[in-house]
């Protein structure tokens, strides 16, 4: 959608989990996840957080790798926004 090539101050991606789970790498900048549709789980280390439409999650800079998985038959769609590139 919007990348660091457009502006070094902001990046925004749409993530869709259609089957199983999706592993995402650690980032050096903070980010925010907005759940656009569906439900699922956010797993980071030994912590598990439920995801539901309309919720938002702040991920501090240096957060380790995490995974997203969907629940039920519906796909999980999220907006992933990142802070300034460092």
C-alpha cells in the first residue's frame, strides 16, 4: 500500500491469512496491527493474544518474530502500520 520508498516516515501493508498461520519477522521499528476482518491468534514467544475484528495491537520496536493464525472458515485480514524507518 504505502512503503518506505514513498516516505521514510511510514509504511502500511495489508496482511491476509487464508489458511493456517503466517510467520512474520522481528522489526526494528514499532508497528500497529488493526484487525479488519475475521478472528484468530497472535503468537509471540510463549504469549498468545486473541484477534477479533475492530481490535488493534501495538508492537514495540524490537518485538521478536511473531505469527498470525486464523480461526474458523473465514480469512483473517489485518492492516499492519510501521513507524519511521531507522
